[in-house]
């Protein structure tokens, strides 16, 4: 039997893209929050 390679479904492609975006944007969001948002909002983290 000859098996032909099937193209990945749209759902799988979208899932992979969302996963990559989540992994890639995590450090960016953390950098933005630490360097810009906290200073603008004058947020001070409580020390325990």
C-alpha cells in the first residue's frame, strides 16, 4: 500500500501558531511590563 503524505489540517496549523506566539511573547510581555507599564502606573511590588 502506498501512503501519501497528507497536509496538516487548518486546526493543527492554527494550534501550532498559537503555541509559538504564546512562547515568543512571554518574555516580550515581561520586559514591557517591567520597563514601561510599572513605571507609568507607578506600581511598586510588595516585598515579603
